[in-house]
C-alpha cells in the first residue's frame, strides 16, 4: 500500500518570494507521482507529474518538482509566487501498474500575501 | 476539447435518502474513477470503472455503488445517506494503460441534513 505525507498544512509566503511545498511518500513498489492544485470551490487541476526519466519535472504556472528516490520525496517549488497561486496543493502517488488508484496527501494550503 | 463534466453542481439531501451523481469523461478517455473529499481532507478513492466493470474499489461500504455506460460516462449512487456522506464528490477520467493520468471534474457538493 502507498501513503503520502504532506507535513505542512499551511505555508504563508509573501508575493514574489520562492516557495517549497514538501511531499514524502511510502511504497513497496515503483510509483508515479503527481501534484494537483485546488482553488476554492473547484475540482483538482494537474500541475505536473513524474512518470519516468528526468527527475526534475516542470509543470504549469511556473511550478517544478524534483523526484528523489533515495529520500522518497517529491517536493514542489516555485521561484516567485503570485497572489493567484493561493490555493490548496495535493501531492498524490499511484502504483505504476494498470488500473490503480491515486492516493493523496492531506494537502498544503499556500497563502500568498502582498 | 471538453474536459470532465459533472452534474449536478450542488445537491442537498436528508438522511436516509438516495442520491445519483453523474460524470462525463474527457473526450478520448475510457476510464472513470470516483473520489470523496471531506472538508479539509485529501480525496479518498471510492472506485474505478473500465469497460463497464468495477476494476478496483476503495474502503467504502456497499451503500456506494456505481455504473459505467457504453459511452464511458458514469454514475455514482449512494443509498441510505448519512450525515457523514456530506462531501465534495470528484470524478476523474483517464485513458486505460500503465501511465494513465487522471483528470478531474469540478465536483458535486453533496450536503446531507
């Protein structure tokens, strides 16, 4: 079984500052990793994903994440945040075989202030 | 290219009632998964449908059932509603395969009074 830990429930940051949202996972098999963003009263939007290949993946809205197998981490980063980045961010893991469910963390609320 | 659509947007029911939620997958997708997201929590997997069959199920009681139609759209049915069933219900669609990526709809907000 897989599990995801997002240690930071809330991350406050000032506009134009860099940010890192942490994600650690646990799994006995190989997995794929995802970050989704959820704006208030909306569904989930895919930010980026790691399936294979380069461990540094780039996504939408200037976000990127690095897969670290030895530390079982997939931290999300952005060099300069905007007010519009205020949202809930979810890290998710999926076993890399067919018909597998996404297992989500509890989410990190990013609060960007002027 | 239409994304994942869900209906209705909001729904209010009373305890003991039954509810049906609907989902149309993204064009070209053949697999539908359902998730329950309680307030302040991450989404929890309910079940997944492919070729009109339930392929995998999460830790939810039999009160939760589903169906997939030949056009790949899907329904989630919940019987004997409890207060604890109040949540945002998310549908995700994907193309079957090892590297399938799930794309989510806007969700249906269910309130049980």
